[in-house]
C-alpha cells in the first residue's frame, strides 16, 4: 500500500475521481486518510490545475488516500507520466501531515516551466476555484 496526495481532477467528485479510477480497473477502493495542504502554488490550465511545490507558498488543498500499488499505473496513465518521457506532469514524493501523522506521499506536480503565463489559483483549492468560475 502507498499514499497519494491528490489536489485536482483526481479528488473525489471530480472528472478523474480516484475512487472511480480504481473501480474501472477492479482495483481495491482507495481509503481516504484525510484532507491536508501541501506547500505549493496552484495554476489554472483550463480543465485541470497544475501544482508546483514551493516551500515559500501557503499551500495547495488536497486529499490523501491509501492506495493499492496497482493503482499507481492507472494514475500515471491519467496524468500521462511515462518512464523516460518528459511530460506536463511528473511523479514525485512529498511529505504531508494528516491529523498529526507525517507520511510520505506520491503526487503529480507539473514541470515548473509549464506554469509561465498561467493564472494562479490563489486559494490553492481547485474545487472552490472551479465552482466559482
């Protein structure tokens, strides 16, 4: 089992809902650990957001799930992350705190250069931003 921090379309109820992604491939349902924020900045790419880690920034809102190892390949496919291929999203690790517990999580930030000229989502919350547009 692994942990993953999701901040955009993989969040519950969004178009790439992590729970539905697991269901489509008959993978064990992810277990919601909780909500948290990760130091970073969030940008609007139109139909989805992109996050860049930034220790000086306030934070990006997201959910942490415990997932079956088999789900990682599905998430990589959703985010178009392939070994040896430079893409918009990258697979990375981040340390998060949920209810006082520290844990290492997989997450999918975007390449820093890709946010140039994109509007920043100052609230750090993709869902709130999407609903307010």
